[in-house]
C-alpha cells in the first residue's frame, strides 16, 4: 500500500520563493533598525527559529489534515484536528519560551516568520482571484 504524500510539502515548495523574499525583507528591516539600535546574533537565530517553527507547524497541519480525512467519524476527525491545533500552539509557546529563557533568540524576529504563511496566502489568493476575473 502506497503512503499518501503530505500535501503540505508541495505547498511549501510553492511558497518557498515568497517565504525567502519575506525573510529578505525582514532582514533588511532589522538591518536598518540595527543602524540606530544595536542588534546582535539573536536576531538571526530568532528568524531561524521562527522559520523552523512555522515550517514545522505547516507540515504538522498537513499531517493532521490527512489523518482527519482518514477518520470515518466526524467527531473523531474533529477531535484529531483540535488536539493537533492545541498541541502545535503549545509546542510553539514552549519552544519560544525556552529559547527566550536561555536568551538564544530575540522575540520580534522569532515571531515575525510565524505570519509568513498567512501573508503568502493573502497575497497568493488575492492575485489568483484577480487573474480569474
């Protein structure tokens, strides 16, 4: 029996150019800010950790969607989705909290990449909708 491909992986490949562009913009903004205020290595580790969390959340969302679709009963599918949702956000909080406690990341650069998938879809579907009309 062939295992189903996680659709999130295909989406990530499609999102990659936009995510790289958004990371470049974030680096420029933090760099310009750094001209007036001191920035250090925590900005870069914050961006890296934020991107890793966003990527992990996205892949886990795809895995959860596949598992929920495989469930025969709607309540079990809903429970699976809710459990994953809560677990992903708890995991995000724990990872960010531990990194902040050990002063490994700067908080703003770590949180900014968490919004990149939403920005991608907002821009992507806005322009796709305009193309179809």
